[in-house]
């Protein structure tokens, strides 16, 4: 504490210590800022951003959308994130690739956002989306190679949804299961009262983080009000939303009396097994837990006692997921299994110093379509949910 020589009231800005490390719901934001270091910075409060990277005038996008995305994250319930300032001298693809390298040593990041890949709104009809796609492909590739991260991607702020379909098609592939695409952009009121448009990834990251904290990664980050926005850049019709969702684009929707909501939770995967965001993130989270909490078993004697201990710890963890509703089934036996014995570890495997464990899980799937049947009969009307 600094000793004060002059009597009076003296102000000190003190940031509370960061909360315990979270296993999920922690994004890394890659973007441009007017000042600040280029190394990743850990933030737990919005004022820390201004203290480190300088104050940003609301609505001023001359230095990108990074400040708006981070503020949107905290406005929507986010509690912990990392910020990577990208050099403005590089192309979007090179800048994103350079920023991703700085994330290699961070073990608590599971979401990746780059709100400054697209810097023009509205998007010109004849604008080439190739640089955007290449930068977002780098994000998806990074998340797949890590195996425990998920990319939140911004659709280009185009008026014509067909351009988003083309963007989505260019992003599908083996890496698509590790990311989700969101459209349209958000409308927020600036300091001057004028409407401005923002990429949705920062606000959506806050929705993800809140769902993880309140329920878990098995809760679909959808049908949730997006705070801090008043409108959308494009008002989509039901038909357009259906077409985009069929193409794996997660739409944002303004519902009368219910605010602006995230209205989709699908990945960019073409494989139906990885279609749902919840499935991909649940499996990734299980992998993160195993890596973090079972490293103490390394170099233990490779015998039956070790196998039993592995099965006991994994069974307890998976049973906890089952009790919280992350796995489907009437009993734990129907929801998951763990196998670590002589069958998975024959003599040749033991001699190689390896322990092999098989895990099977049945993730719950979100109820995307709820059908209510109203049956008119001679005895009256019956209402049922199918």
C-alpha cells in the first residue's frame, strides 16, 4: 500500500484476484487495439481491458472490434478471458496465425474468437470472402490440432444470406466439427445514439460461458437473450433461418417481447455424429479433464491396481456428468462405460509402458424441434407434445 503524505481522500483501483481456473467457457480474443502488449493478457473484468489496452470510444471501429467483443463477453456473463493484440501490419490470415501461436502455452482456453477478421460492415456484394475464410480455416485447424478448443466464427455482414451459405460451405471439412458460424451481425447503440453493427462472436462467447457456469457444456448455448444489443443487422425470415440452419449456420433472431436470441447450436461438421455443439464440446471437455487430473498416474506401476484406480476415477467423473444430465440413459450403465483391464492392456502393451483405457459415452442431444399436436375429436380437444 502506497503511503500517502497529504491528508484527504485518495483513490486506488484494485482488481480482485482472478477466480479459480475454469475448465470451460474461457475464450481467447484475437484482435486489434490502439495500444498494449502483444502477449496474451488474462482478464476477469471489463475495466482491465481499458487499463491495459487503453480506452475505446463506443462505436469507434478504427482500431477494430476487439473492445466491443470483449465488453459483449462480460455483458453476457463471461468471467474470464484472454486477450491477444494482433499486429496491424500483417494481413488478417498472417495476424491470426501469429496470434494463435501465442496461445499454445495457455491451458485454460477452450474458445477462440477473432472479431477483427471482418472489418467492413455492411459487406459489399462483390467483396471477396477468401481472406476471411482462410483466417477462419486457420482457427478451425488450430482447434482441431489442439483437440480441446472450439472456434466461434463470425459470418460476413452481408445482406444476402446466400453469401453466408457460400462462406459456410468453404469452412466445412475435417476441421468443421471444432467450430460454429454465427450470423447476422448485432446492432448496438453508440455513444452518439446511432446504431452500429458488431460481429456476434464476443457476445456469443459470453452466452457460452454463462451456460457452462450455470449448467455445463451439455447445455446448448442457444435460445438465450443476448445482452447489450438492440437490433440485428439483418432481419431474417423463418424460411431464411431454416435454410441457413440446414446449412449449419447458427442464426441470431429478434423475437417480439423476448429480445435478440441465439437461435442455433450446430457445428460446421458434415459428420452427423459431430453435428451438435454440445457433443463436440462435451467430448473435448472429458479429454481436458483426463489430461489435467490424471497426470498424477504417470510412472505408477502398470498393474491391476493402477487399472482399478483409473476406472474408479473416470467412473466417478462420468457419473457426475450423468447426474447433471450431460449423458442420456436411465442408468449410468446406459450412459457410459469405462474399461481398463487385461483385454485393453495385453502383455505387449504393458511391456511398452502404455496403459489403454476405453471410454464410451452417450451425450444428450438438444431438443431443436418441439412439436405440439392439437387433436380435434368428438370428445373435445387434446393437446400433446410430440
